[in-house]
C-alpha cells in the first residue's frame, strides 16, 4: 500500500468516526437502543428508556432515582444516574459518587453474567465508598461498602448463582433519611 492509499484509508476511517452521533461539544454519543441491562441493541430495535445524556439532579433526587432503578432491576440505568451525580459533584464528594456508580456497574456485570467484572467493580466500589463513612445525604456508606465487598467475595467463592435479587438492590440511604 502506498502513502496515498494509506492516507485515503485513514481519511475514510476518520469519516466513519465522524458519522457517529455527537453532542453540541463534539463528544461522541451512543444513540443505539439498549436492553434492560445496558447492552447495545441494533439501530431501530425497541430498547429500554434511557437516562438522558444531560441528566442533572440534586443529590437527594439522584439517590432516589438510582434507588428506584435498582429496585426495578435496572442497575445499568442506576449507574447512569449515579455517574451524572459523580460528574456534577463537588471535588470532595466525587470519589463517593464514583464508588456508587461502580457498585451499580458491578451489579450490571452480575446481570450480564460476568463474574470477574462484577467482583472487580464491587471491590473498587467498596474501597471508594468506605472512605466516606459517615457520608453526606444520608448515604449508607458503611453498609454499602460492606455489602459490595461481601458480594464480591461470595461471587468469587460460590459463583453468580449465589446472587439474589435483594443483593442487587441495597438501600443507598440509611433508614430514617
């Protein structure tokens, strides 16, 4: 392949990248529909309703929405809400929100049948969340960290079949909050 052919091939690849959905700032977006656990579906397929890319909510609302989604067995969607909160959080809280989002991703890996990914994300989440006990907004950091670590250990020992529906919908906020 000569230099001109290489340049044309590279230019064609760049045009393919540019054909992706992009937001106003030029960042790539994935507009493909998703299934209940966040797996991409073919364009035109009927997917689950998604959390809008521009979702912003006060922390208490984000926690309530993430809880609703976890209770409805939609951990991928809960992750999107918690990720939005993480990106909007003030610096001192960012790692807490990142840990909560990682916990939801760990649950997503459970639902997708990925034991190794679930364990890794749940352990990372446990480490991040534990650093915030006590946590703002009534977040149950101590119990969430312990539950994430215990679940990761159980998956490693007993496999994904040991996971219950209740394991994937812990209370994000302490009782009475």
